[in-house]
């Protein structure tokens, strides 16, 4: 990999002045599971790497009265094993536990997963379904507006994501990851399907340039009891609402079939009262 | 530009000056001549470079050299003490849980970290703990049995 300068600021203000100094020619480093590979493959060649792990203001998971706070230092392992996350949002813990390997989850962060903005990011769909909010030093952005395209976000060159805020909510549902291998693999399709009261939230990854919320399918379901016939309608609607492509992992047709299958299976599980696999 | 890093490697203090674009793996192998840690994929997928950093297994190929500053790192060279293999290493030998041996240091480090955290893991937990380590010749059955055997002897 090309050489670069390495900075490890200890405060947010120091990190922000480095961000301002380098602009687009610096990259932020947390767990490194995406950044180091991009450096090695020459996909990026920054002048400087700014390691955020020394910043005193950044945290791991904080569970308070109103929110789940996924601080920028939260590793996938911490998120997957956090007792409150496991209790309230098991599908989010499940998604985190399905990323990479044990070694990788000890380093990779949830915030990094979102900032990297891959269409198949595993923690994307649960956070989309939870209406999570991405928080930077300057502003709060709903997660569906934060990720704008494949590997693009609305993060400005002088901003740093400090964490992701999930307002407390009562919901149940499940995360599904379809991949060739159950561990250490990328999602062919991933999804989170939730029920909160009489409303439904369906979110899919790897079926469009960004993770998607299926608003039309949700509208079809909201406020009505789940029946087998309505689930069928939703499965057909979900299939029409996504825009997958064919790639190395699967064909467009396979992905459409999986979207239909996951929608049917997850909603049926909700109808039957269960949500756990 | 080089960066000063201080860390402990298998219990010994180290101080080095490293370029930012080296990885931990390169520092261990090329700067310190600790060749037990292997480079397989170089992308955090195969686990051949697994070391224990601050008590947890990580892939040395995706840690930048300057990030090593302050870490406590254990490699396969640190397992045997005074020429005596650990029970886990003995179990790998007695089960013939290796052929070419390239992946073995990584498996040993993943399994060592597992057994410290969970001295009596279920088979499923063993399988999960080593799912980030690939073996292309021995197959996994003997490796799993060796770890089960070492776990069985734990604290008995």
C-alpha cells in the first residue's frame, strides 16, 4: 500500500482540525476492516489516515433513558453481546454477530459499517428498520438520508460521525442474511422485518445501491391484521419494490426470489407470534 | 516518516520505528522475525495471521503498524513455555490436526483465546470460534476434536 501519514488525535476538536486540514485527502480509521483492505487494494490513496480510536469523547454502547447510543468505538462484538441490545433488539445483535469472523468482529465497528455505505452492510437493515439517526459533531441525519449511493454518504469532509442514535421503541421481528457460507461471507441478500404495534417495517440490503425501506409494502400492511392472504400480497409487492442487479454473488432473479421468500417467512413468523429463528 | 510504537510481544517489551503503511503482520514477520504468524489472504478472511491482541483474537493483516502502540500481543511463539507445548498444542499433535501446518498457528491462537474465555465450550461454540480460520488440507473434524480434547482436560 502507498504510504500515508498516521494521526491518532485524542480529542474531537483535534480530530476535526485534522479533518479540516486534509479535507477529502484524509480517511478516518476505526476497526480498519474496510479501510486497510481499501488501502491495500489501492482503492484509496489518502494523504493521511486519522485513527479515531484515541478520541476521548467517543464511546461504545450507551443505553440511557431515551436512546440506544452506538458510539463510534462500538465494535460488532460489543453490539452483538450487549445485554440490553440482545433484550430489546435481538435482530440488531444478530446482524452484528453475522459480520465477518470472530477476529473481525473484535475490530470492525458498527459506525464504520454504516459510513462505508456498502449496499449489503449487515447492520444497515436493522438500523433502517429502527429509524436510527446518524449523529455527527455538527448535526443529526436520518440513516436513510445518510447513505446516498454505493459507498457514498452525506458526511462532509470536515465532519466525524460520533455515533448512531436509536430512540427506544417496542418492536419485534427478525434479521435474515442469505449468503453462500454462514460465517465470513458477504450477504447475497439481507433484511430486517419488524412489527411495532400495528405498523410494519421492511428493510432490505444488497437489492439496490443503498439499503432500502419498502414503504409501499409497509403501507399495504400498516393498520391491518396479518393474514396469509395479506402476507402473499406483501411478498409480491416487496419483489416489485426492490431493484437488484446480477453480480458475482447472485443473479437478479435469485435476489428477487429471496426478497419474496424473506418477506413471506418473516411476516409469517410475526403472524405466528414468534420472531426468533 | 516512521512512527514510534511500544508494545509487548509474548510478554516482552518492544520498541520499534515503523512506517504507517506496514501492517502488524509485516512488523511481526519482517521486522521482528516472528514467522509463526502466516499471511494467507491478507484481507481478514482466512485467519492464518490470527494473533491475540489485548486478550482477543484479531487478524494481524488488517491492523496498521502504528495501531500496535500500547498493545499486548501474543503470537504462536508465545504459547509453549520452556520448551513445553500447551495442552492445546499437544492435542493438535495427538489428533494429527494438521497436515501442511500453514493454518495451524491461526487455529491455535483462535482456540487459545476461546479456551481462556470459555474453558468448556460446546462443539457448536468451538465451530463458531474457528469459523474465521480456513484450512485447505486437514479438514476441520480433527481440529475440532483436538480443541474438544484440550477443553476436556481443562481444570481436571
